[in-house]
C-alpha cells in the first residue's frame, strides 16, 4: 500500500512538471510577440518607419514567430503525449490566423461605418485581427477546456474595440498598448500556473 502511495505521488510530481513546462512554453510564445511589438515601438521612436520598413520588419517577425510558435506547439504536444493531432492543430491555428487577418486587415478597414476616422478603423481592424485569431487558436489548443491563461490575450483587445472606434487621435498607439498589456498579463498567468503546477 505504501508503494502505491509513493508511486502515485511520483506520478503527480511528474505530471506537475509536465504541466509547468507546457505553461512556460505558452508564456514564451506570448513573450516573443510582446518583445517584437515593443521593439517596433522603440524603433518608431527613433524615426518614423516607412511602409516598406514596417512591412519588412513585420514580415520577418511573423516568419520567425511562426517558426517559434510551431516549435513550441510541437513541444507542448509531445509533453501532452499527443502527436496525432499536432498537424490538425497546426492547420486549425493557421486557419484561425488566416481568417483573423482577412477580417481584421481587409474587411474592417474598408467598412466606413466603423470608427470616426481612418486611424480608428485601422485600430479596430488590428484589435479585431488579434481577437479573432487568438480566440480561434484558444479553441484549437484547448477545445474549450484549459489554457485559460490565454483568455486575456483575446478578451481585452475585444473589449477595447468600442473605445477605439470613438478615438479621433492616437487610436492605433492606444490599441498597441492594450495588446501589450493583454500579452503581458497572459505571460504572467502562464508563469503563475507553471509555479502552481510545480508546487503540486
């Protein structure tokens, strides 16, 4: 009986470490995008970025970010012991970002009834893009269960949309800070969950 109890405790500790590792990987993913976005704002402070510079920067960041995300997703899948759904999961996440991109960057900015001006529409499109994309990613990763640490990453930008619509100046900059705050909060929640899992 004592051996069974010790085995159970050992398995629980191992499970806790696996959960903690998965949460750390989740935090790393959001931390990467937080750094990428913060660096972009730092570069904007040095000098105004032309459309070509912005496109080059974000093209490089997105390409590298996709690589990082795929690697982290694969590690989370391996830790969970589920490799069969990794390809379908990656396709589902890719599809959610594709849909979010189309709606946020093309559909919303062309809707003249949204936002008080072009800057506000762009901010609303940006927030819509991230909200829809991350909401879809959350459903794919968790099937509606778990990964609650991700919720601020799409809920806060979603709640910020009505405010951005009425902003006459600085809407895009404000939207960027909202997203940075939501990502920072998501990182903290992932790390908190990781420490809780380790202490099990």
